[in-house]
């Protein structure tokens, strides 16, 4: 176990190195001078030169990279060109809504995906199965931002049940906070449930084909007990993989969904930074999110230990 | 007698290799969803090609007196805040969406095949190339695309470049995996043994047999790319809003959600229909081409 863990951690290093290079290059694929682009057409040549020097853009690329990555490893992601605060603080300020939204979106995706997947597998080839697969197909085709807007029209504009945009931290009262987060979580969770539906279905069908299921049925167990006590436990293991996969889609979706509901999260930060050409913030956000994603996937893999005693590395 | 002999010597078709049309037809008959997917896709493509004929007005014609009109005979999908016809804009948006989807698929598939072939046949290059692909895949798709758009600047060409970069690793992984499996098969040894050149084996024997998974993956990439383009344009970092795109129209309608929800609803329905048809096609092709992968 320990050797496996160290192996896995070491295997992360090249991936994270590539992540760092990609994030670093984001600024340097800009056609022309990044300093000029950041400051806009109106800036004087002297201002551009100063910024170029401040950001170290006048040094050779490899030197810039080493300096940048060195600081990033110490948690220094530079300073926002627009707000003049450390990027790490800017990210920390925006992390809360995104983390809450992602967690809620994941919950929605699982709450829809797993039961629907189970129903679909148990009543295989029935109209229920067809309907579930239809739902999964439709879910995968709906852009989360469009679903968000439709939910706003329906529940905020027509019915007036929920606020259409804004955010309240859960620490200021859970009820209040949830009011703002229900619609975004649905907009994010519903499209992402389709992969979970399909995986739950196929995984459960695989397990249901096993001999021990037939044995359980033969000894007279009720259908429900067979499904929940015997089949589902084993079927859930592969579903963990898809939870990891969904997380990436979810984080990307959160970026877009936040914009629809004006949630002050990472997504809004990165989009406004793109429009302001605030490169240090863009780099900081992409680096943070990619690193977080790599770590989440590692955690998901390690969870296999907890769920499946057969897994030994 | 003579006729018979001739028939034996010159068979109309090599047995066991049905023509492409009959294969396609068999595919559609066996997997109904392929037919449905292709049908919807053809309708969307026809709408895109015939946009100038079908559109009631020029998509950019401003008609302020007719602003924010609900769907009516003159404007079946209604009008936006400048009185522009949403049906016309949605039709022209189809041109852009489909083009972006197809070009991204073409570029990322080509790049992915090259990377996958090299990685699958060369151990040294494999380690380096696949680590790079893993690194690129460590970003959420849309976030990486946004970051790339930040430095490339908003334009249709740059959306294509950014999305192609994002999706290349998916193809590369599929190709590499297939190449590794196929290269270890006996008939490849046989090809080496009879003295076939390396390049010939690579293309004629290995690459051709990777086609099925690549085609399936390419279909899904077209769907992802269309969703990706819509998201980028919706966020205002994709194709400039002067050009009608589905994401851009939806974004413009966001402010008028209360008075004029139709601005956002129709282009959204167009996205759903296109992506749905591509997913149907992809699912059907996967079932048909590789029954082992079938999820049912």
C-alpha cells in the first residue's frame, strides 16, 4: 500500500510538470508582446517596458519558467494586474462558492444518476429502461448554461420561487444559502448525471450476470435484497471511476454555470480576468484547478481500497 | 458454359467484402439510433447550407420597431433587442457551429493519430508523449480552452485552435491503445516476416485497424467541440458577438430573459438537437463497430 502510494505520488510529478508548462505557455502563445496586450493600446512604450521588466518578461523563457514555478511552489502566484492583490488571495476569496457549487452539483448528479441507473438495469429493456437512457442521452446534450437560463425563466421569473442570481455563504445560514444554490446545482448536476446513469446501469448489469447472484436468487432471497445487499455493493466500485471523471466535467461546468447565476466563484474570476487580460490570475486559477483535479483523481483511486477489499496493489 | 467460366474468373465482387453502401445500410438497419442520428444531423447540415435561402431576413439586419417581438408569422422564432430575426440568426449560427465542430474534429483527430501512432510504436517517445497528453487532460476542458482563448484572442479561428488542442489527447490515447494491441498480433509479425516495409505495416496494417475506435471518438469530439464553442461564445471569450453563433445569441438573450425568453430558447434547442444526434450516432457506431464495448 505504502509503496503503491509513493509510486502514485511520483507518477504525478511529470503530469504536474506538464500542467505547469502548459499554464506557463498560456501567456507566451500570445501573438505579440504580452505586456503590450495586458496594458492595451493606450499605454506608453515606457509603461510597457516597466511592466515587461516587473513581470520578468525581458528574460529568456527558460529562466522565466524556473523563476515562476519556483515562486508557485512556495504558494506565490504573483499579483493581479487589475486588483493589485496577491493572486493566491484572489483565488482563496473565490474558492468558497465554486467548492460549494461543485459539491452540490455532484450530489445532484449522484442522487439522479445512481437510482435511475439502478432502475434502468433492474428493469432492463422495459420502457423504464428506455426512458432512463433517453434521459441520459438528453442530459449529455444539454449545455449547463442553457439549462441554467431555462431554470431561471421557470422558477425565478414565472413562479418566483427562488432568486435568479446572487450568492450567500452557507456560514450565513444554510437555508438562505441553499435558496441561491438550488438552481445552479440543478443546472450543473442534471447534465452531469447522464454519465453516472450509464455507468451505474452497465456496472450493475455486469454484476447481475454473475453466478453468485443466481445463487442468491436460488436460495430464495427477495429481489430487493439481491439487488441492494449483493449486487449493488459490487457494482458501486466502478462507479467511483466515473465520479472522478465527472468531477473534471463538473469543475469546468461550474465555471460556466457561475456566470449564468452571477455566483462570485472561480469561474467568474477567470472569465472576468480573461476579459481584463489579467494573465497572472488566469495562470493561477488554471494551475490551482488542474492541480486540485489531479489530486482528486488520486483520492478517488485510493478510495478503491476502502470500498473493495479485493483491490490490493 | 462460356458465360459460367467467365463468371468464375471475374467475380462481380470479392466475396466477404461487401461494398461501402451496403455496409452503411446494414449499419443503419441494425442500429436504429444511427439512422435517427444521421437524419437529424442531415437536417441541421441542410439548414446550415441553405441558411441564405431559408432565413426570412439577413441575420444582422437591425429593425428597431420590431424589437423583442414574440414568435409570430413574420418572425417564427421572435426577434432580439435590436429587432434581429432569431430564426435567421439561429440558421446562420448552425453554419458556424457545424464548421467549428467539423474542423476541430479534423484537426484533433489528425494530430491525435500522429501522436498516438508515434507513441504506440516507439517506446522512448511513448513515455514523453503520453505524459504530455496526461498533463493536458488534467485540465477541465472548458477551463483550458478559456485560458488559451485569453492569450489567442477572440475569433473563430482561435476557438478552433484552442478546442483542437484540448481534444487531441483523447484521440491520441485511443490510437495509442489500439496500436499497442494490434502491433502485438500475429499478422503483424507475418507482415514483418514477408518483408513489408515499416511504413507500409504502420499505415496499411495497423492504422487501418484503428479506424473504428477513432471514428467513434471523432463523433463524440464533434459533439464536445460544438458544446465547447457554444460555452466559449456564451461566456464572451469565443467568437465575437457580431457573428451569430448559438452560444452568442443565448448570451445576448440573457439580459432579456424576462421579456423575451425565446431569444435564448431556440438556439439552445438547436444545440441540444445537434449534440443529441451526434451522441446517438456515436453510441450507435460504437455498438455496431465494437460489440465488446456495448454497454447494454
